[in-house]
C-alpha cells in the first residue's frame, strides 16, 4: 500500500485547508480509512474515519463540526476538509488505510495554524 498526502500549509486561524491522500496498492474493498495527526510532544490523535464499505464517517470531538472526510473512488483519493482552523490544529497529518492501528501511513503533510 502506498499513501501520499498533500495539501497542508500555513494558514491563519479561521482559515481552511483541503488535505488529499492518493492511495494505491490495496485490493480489499472494505477499509476503515482515515486521518490522524501528531503534534510535537503529543500522542497521535485519530481525527476522522470513513468506512469504505458503508460510507459511514466518524470524527474526533476536537474537529467535529469543522471537518469533513470524503473519498473519490475513481481517483483512489481520500480527502479531509478542515475549516475554522485553530492553533491547536497545528500538526503533521497522515492518512492511513487502517485508522485503528494507524498503519500503513504516508509521509504526512504539515498543517500550521497561526
């Protein structure tokens, strides 16, 4: 499985970003894909999950109401829209095909909110 994240950047508080994750090399039809983040000195935090078989989505309380996870099956791409960004959203964001164990993952994309 190969995962390549992109779309991070530096934004002001209140801004928005769309993170993308191009996925390849997996053959199963049902995954609990998702995004997690890790800030320096903090533990990894699962942010959003989508079950590819049912389309069900789940969000951490820290981003609920401010984020949307989605998947484009034709492009094999996972997205995370982040709105009303706060300084505490600053972290490296990773996508994964298994949010339970948070592996495999890509190289991550940095989000910095000032």
